[in-house]
C-alpha cells in the first residue's frame, strides 16, 4: 500500500442504508402523495424540490427524523467496507441530499468520519419547514442543480484532506450522484435506481452488498 492519503465518499439513502428516509417519513405523516408530486415535477430544479419537501415537514419533531433514519437497516456489509477503507488509509465520508440530523446518525452508526447534507432548521426541537442547502453547483457550473452538488463537495473534501482526485472513490445510486461519480478517481453506481446513472456509469454493482466494492480495489 502507498502512504498517499485517500478518500471514499458514500451517498446515504439506498447506498449506506436500505431505504430512503423521506419515504419513511412520508408514510408516517401521510405526505407520500405530496412528496411524489414534487419529486416528479420535471419543471422544478432539484434544489427547489428539496426546499418544497422540507416545507412539508414543518411541525414535525426533529427527534422523529432521527428515529425514522435509525429504523432503516444499514446496507449489507456497510460496516465491513467502512472498516476496510479506514484500515487501508482512506478518509471516509457521507455526501447526501438528505438531512444533517439523519446523516449524523448513520455516520455515528458506521463510524464514518464526516458528512455533508442539508440542514433542517429546528426551533424548540421542532422543524420550522426551512432548510439550509449547501448547493455548490453554481460555483462550478455543474449541471446537477441539486441541494448539494456532490462533485463540488467531493472536491472540497479532497482539498481539505490533501487527497489527489485520482485517489478518491465515490459510491451512489441515483442521478444526483452522477457528477460525483464522474469526478472521483473511481466512481461506482451501487444498485442504480434510474436510467441516467446506469447509462453514465462504467462501474455498476447490482447486488445489494457493499462488499462488492472489493471487486474494484
Ligand atoms: Zn453537481
């Protein structure tokens, strides 16, 4: 092994955990129809969808978001692969368009070093419906226009940790991950959920087992 610093970043929903947090919350609070209507509105840019969905969460206790994400099982061998990366000199992180209070739960559970996500505004332990989005695409002209440009944040963390971009690995499952997967030294589509990520990925894992990443190492 070389001693050069390395970095691996994971998407959260559908990648590190076996489900999507917003779907669990939507079912619990009877928001599914409204959320799906926002998600499927192709006239809206991604970050605007995130903002509208957050507004639906107004009045929900922040602790309910924590409980909901905690109820979603982690992906098979998530702990094993994170441990392997750490033992082999990788910084480990989550870059997700979910929420910081949820990403923190998963980062703690899997002992992942850092996370980047959207911040739900909380007052008196209750969600206000507002959200602080990291964005980043507007700074690098990334076409993703989602609430957190994963390419921008991959670049930020590789700079922060002094990692050459060719020594980075990114793993994700939807079109929002494409800009990050293309930027990373190794990009892997894990259980891809839409045709865009499938058509734009060279490396695809179709078995719900994160240990399959070892086939690329
Ligand atoms: Zn992007």
